[in-house]
C-alpha cells in the first residue's frame, strides 16, 4: 500500500493505493497520526485505488475517525471500488464514516 498525503487548509487528503489489511493498516494509522499531530483535524481518504479492505483496515479507519473527532474534526472517504463499498456496507461503516463519490462531495460531508 502507498499513501500520499496532501494538506489543503485544515484538511489532510490521503491518497491510498493498494490493499488495507493487517500488514498495511499501521501505515494508514501513522499517516493519520502525523496529520492530526500536525494540527490537521479533518481527514479525507481517497480510496479510488484501494482494491481490498480487511477488518484491520476498517479498524484503522475507525481509529482515524475517533482521533479526528477527539481533535475537533472528522473523517470521510470517497471513491470506493464496488468490492470495498460492499465491505463498508455489510459492516455498517456507512453509518459511522461519511462515504462520498467524489472529493468535492466528501468535503461537503465534512462541513455538514
């Protein structure tokens, strides 16, 4: 998995490529910790190039949401591939984490 982080004002946009599983989820957690530790409280995950998410990956995203919330921010995801979207739906994550189709929509959901 590769993660590229871009800062846009009070927002960290994390472009994630590959699989988010037990082996790679610590990298995701570290990227979120770096952003929040640097004073960025809102995080958007660009998931357009994520092919797989395991329960460990869901846990990392949930931890990111909790850290962002405790810092006064929030988390959203966008661009879920059909198989990844199914995991989010079946697990109920759509009720916890805002899911958007585009970057613009994800930003709107963070402001809501």
